[in-house]
C-alpha cells in the first residue's frame, strides 16, 4: 500500500486485495515525486470478527503522515469482480479485502 502511495508500484498490483473504491483512491492520490516511505508502528483494532481497522504513522518524503486502513472478510464462495481484469472469481476460502484507505 505504501509503495503504491509513494509511486513505486502501480495500483493495479493490489487489485485482487482491495475494493474498486480503494483502487480509485490509490490511483488518484499517488504522489509522483515522493520515493521515500518509512512506516512506523502498526496498530490494529478489531471492532468485530471479520473486520480490522489499521493505522500507522509513516514518513512520506519529509512529511509525517497517518495511514488508515479498513479490512473486511469476504466469505468463501462469494463471487467478486476482479478489478481491471473484466473477470469474476469465487473465493475458496475467506479472504481479507481492504475496503477503505486514507493517507492523512
């Protein structure tokens, strides 16, 4: 995630692990000149089974930023579109998917 936000990776590399909304956010908010990204401690809260809220303070270039993520479980057997690939796939086991991200 941080490498995408730093412009070192393409957002499409995360397409199977994020929702279309997160993929659009990543594509729209990629800085073009920042290459140095250093995450700090990661804090995880689980508001209920099947959901996790993650936050880390990280250095992006010469700025200190907060990265927040929301992860939700997609149940096994559920068919989901694969963003950018025009296909669908059925998960064989429960899968964690990033449903929200913000770099503050």
